């Protein structure tokens, strides 16, 4: 069986998707990574076969230009812009071209990046098995937990559930263009879909989240095919990133990063650098991405190293504290190294990750629009000096080590597609 892994062409999705694809390939399965041309280098770094599609709509080099528009947005503006201007065109192009791509590549089963919305309609039409993988926080459509676009605390009371459902309804309005594309495709292909059921097109075989169960909010109402596994990452299969290791002094290290997409807020980085000046016994490595230039940040303190991209896992192995946008990959990689966090979420699922960090005591979060350098310094000092945060981070390090996320996810995918094969053989007998 040849398995296609279909991913959005941005690093926060490609890194976990290529990691699990590589794990499946290591087990002897035939694997191909499918995405737009900009994803080719990530697939090659992971030693995966790569098939591009939607080349006309998204030629090589287009992702940086298109997604850079997000850099200075925040909050629900990020979500609305991304869904309407990025996810919707990806969905339209994918629905137009995925069937031909799967057929030409000889794909027999598909593992979807769940954010690549409604492309599962294509294997549904083809009678092909598919699973969904959540690289971000998974969507909870039951209302029991807050939509991940908000940093709301966990509240299972009737009032909390009503709040959650209203938040989900608001976000669903942003997604109407994608929904309309899916409805049109289904009608054209003769697919009978109950669009009143939010799980109507979700895989019946497996929905896999890289969040460890222990890091999520309690939720007994998830579908029976839903599986927590643990992070889809290891130390392998990524493009090498140079770093001036000789500049590390051996002082306790703060690693700071606001991710690769909504990372163009210069004033936030300036506050980070002001904080770096205050604790003389610390050193900071600040990764600013490609949307900001170091020259725009003013004087760089002598105990700070400013870079455009970072070998994140290697730096976290040396870090005492991580200041983060609360992207799920960074949060899980920090916890995997036992590093507590100060989270400053900007958009997407980052508020939901930040609320989980605080809920479980592995760090705290600040409002990106309201915090001052004094607030950040106080929070850094609080987490540095209160051993409870480090203890919680070490607890999750132990959880992640024991859950073996990549292995468990591979087990789930193998079982799901094996089950699909058995059903197909029985149907043809």
C-alpha cells in the first residue's frame, strides 16, 4: 500500500507531517509526501519521495510571499485572514487537482494534515481510506472545551459550554467559503454528505492528535476513533540550520521565538531585548524569522544573540526558559526538554496552547497587546525562581518520553489502514 501524506507547505505543519511520514517509511511502507512546490526541500530533508500539486496556483516561492501577509496581524484577524485568503484557495486548488495527483502517484491511502480542510472529499469519492492528523490543537466540536482560537480557561459548567459553543459558531462563520467549496464539490461528484453533522467528512478510521492526553483539557466526548499520541517530532529529518555555537557563554539560556508566520511585530522583539539586558546572569537567543530585520530592533544587548532561524530543538536542550508564541510544536518541543515557558500567543491555535500551558502549571501567558517589558521581566523571574514550573515541565518531559508519540501515531495509522484493507477484501469476497 502506498500512503500519501498531504500537508500544508509551512514549517509548523511540514515538520510534524514529514516526521510521522518518515516513521511510517522506516517501518517498510511506501510513502510519498504531497504538497505544493515550496514543500519539496522539507520532504527531501526527511528523505521522503515528494509529489507536488497545484503548481499553477502556488508556484515555487509563493508561500513566503502569500503567508507573509500574516506577519503583523494578531488575534481573530489572523484566523479570518488565513481562512479566507490562504486556506480557501488551498482547498479550491486541492479539490481541483488532488484526484489526478493521487491517481498518477499510485496512492492507495491518505494521511491528511487536518488543517487542509475538506480535501478528504476526494478519497471519499474514490473509496480510498484516509486518516486525519492534527499538527495543531485538535478542534473540539462538542463544546466541552474552549475553541483553540481563544485563551479561555477550562470551564465545563453550562455557562462555560455555552461560551465555547458561541465562540465556535463565530469562528465557523469565517470558514463558510471553505464549506461552500466542499458542498459544491460533493454535489458535483454525487456524494451524499450530512452537512449538519460536524464530523460528517472526518475520518472514521483514525483522528490522531500529537498532544499528549495529559496536556489537554479533560474531554470524554471525543469521537471513538480519536487518539492522543504525543509529539510528532524527533531530532532527525530537518534541514540543517547554522548557528554560532561558539557565542554561547554557558550562562543560563533563555530561548525566545515567535514562530515562522505571525512573527512581524518588531515592538515585541524590542521588549524581549530589553528583558535580556536585566538579568546579568542570563543569555538570550532570539529567533526573529524572515519578516523582521535585526537592524529594525535597535541596539542588541551583549548577552543576546539575534538570528533569523534557529536549530530549535538543540537550543531547547540547553535552555532554562522558553519565551514563545505558544505554537504547538514549540510548546511540545519545550516540554520534551523539560523547559517551562512564558507564552505570548498571537493567533491561530496559540491561545489554546497558552491556556493549556497555564492550566497545567508548565508556565504562564501574557497578552501580546498589553504586556510591558516590566511584565515580561517579572514573569521570567517568577518562572525562573518558582521550582513548581520546572517540576511541571519535567513531568511532561517524562510523559512525552513514555508516550513515544511518533511510534504510537505510526501504530494507529498502520492499524487504521490495515483495518480498511480487511474491510475491502471482505467486501470483494
